[in-house]
C-alpha cells in the first residue's frame, strides 16, 4: 500500500448561489484516520466529494501523496470511496461486486481472484462470495462496499457516513472492525459523520465543520476538553454554558447573581463578556440546598432524572436555567441539591 497524505488548499464550492465550502484548507497525514464531523449541510460530504473529484465547479487545489490532482478525473486520483447507501450492484454476486473495483486497475503481484479472496477474508466474509447483495444484512453490505473500495489498493480511502443506516449496536461493532482494518492496512482515511461519539471514538484527528467552514481541527481529546468556539462546545457532546461578565478583580465570572471561578490557566479582562462551559460529567450532585461561598457550588432543584444504563443524567434548575449533570451514583438525589464543579473542569470560550 502506497503511503499518502491529502492536502486541500482554499477549497470553495457553491451550488445554485449557495456556498457549501468557504475557503477550506486541510492537511491529512499519511496513514491517518481523519474525520469530518458536523451537522447536516455543513459541507463535510461536499469536501469528501471534492477530494474524490466528484464535485463540479470546485475552486481550490487537492494534492494526494504530494501529487497535484486538482485537474485529474476521479479515476486518476487513486482513491477508494464508500457511499452512504453502499451502491452495490444487485445483479452481481458479492465476488463480482468486489472485483468491479479492479476493472480499471491492474495488480502487479496477484491475480484478480486472489485479491478478491484476500479482501473478503479481511472483512470476515469469505463464505458469502457467491451470494447476491440482497441476501446480506446491512452490516455485511457495508463490509462488501468497503472491500470493493479497497480492491484497487487506493492511496486514500473516503468514507461517507457508511454506518448511518445501521442500528446503534451494530454501528459500534462495525466501527471497531473498520478501525482495525484501517490500522492493519495503514491507509490514509477520511471519514464523514454527523455522529460526534463516532468521530471521537474512531479518529486520530477530528475536523469540526459548520456552515462551510472548519471550526477546529485537533485530536479527539482536545476537541472535547478544549473547544475553541461556542459551536464546537455545543455540538461535540453535551455542555452547560454560562454567559456572564468577568468581575473587577479578573478572577471570576458573574453569572445570574452568582460568581463562578474562571477556568484554571485562563485570563480575561474585567468587564469582558465571556462564556464558561462545564461538561455534565464534571458536575457533582449532592444532597442539600446551601451554596458554598467560593462560587464553585450552586443550589439547584432536580427536575428530571434519566437512567442511561451505566449512569444517570440529572436535569436541574438553577436561577431559571437548566443545568445537565451526569452521575454514576446508584441513587441520585432529588429535590433540593448542591451542584459542585472545580475550576479545572471548566472551559472559557
């Protein structure tokens, strides 16, 4: 497998006067599992198709393995793509579907039959070669589409929400298998999803997209723990956002009559409007109704409790606003409670 990286510079795409990508630049490293995540309509699939050469009217440059492919047609870019609907041919057998990926490519060191057999074993479907796609489950079809995309030994693998049509349990199982295959082949992979948990679980790095722009590119832990914008903080996982003003001493934030500490290691000017973000799992819920004097605790009232299996989501009301907490305690408290969090667990946006 040839090592490859992907470099996109100043990509702009518009459809019928609507701008889908706004001067987006990305650099994906060789062998990296890179994910584009964002809500519907943010431009992530448009970006994937622009890299593949499937978008008309794209402005910008694309390089793969240091080779400028901006003007190259899709078949000359040496990319493999798995679409959301898999696009398997119903009139062909599984074996023929996988072999179709070799139609315009010659293998230097093995026969077509050997390559197909190798890929079917890789995706753990060696026993279904003679079946038609209609005889397979959704998860099996997804793996056949992956095998077909990998058949010509592409430099880059592009995956457009390939798990979106599957049930939650199967998605979790297949994303582990997908990650294992990607690591085994060491192939540069760009993955598109709107599922934040999926993006965090699979990726070496994540690009969060919004309205045709990239809001943040970082490793999953950084995107989750240190978002660079309000949008990222709200979109990636759950968050509690407190809007307020920095106090005169510059050490805390005044929010709805309470004083919250500034997150550790951050600085802001007195009087500046800021937002403090605190993840639900960082807020402890204790019995009682007395707020502490240091501003790290809030007296609140529990409204509802959701059982999640491995934890409880506790919805509380404080100063007219809802605060979401998450606890693994066997019996979360009800009624009047005290919410506690450390300044080190807060983020300044």
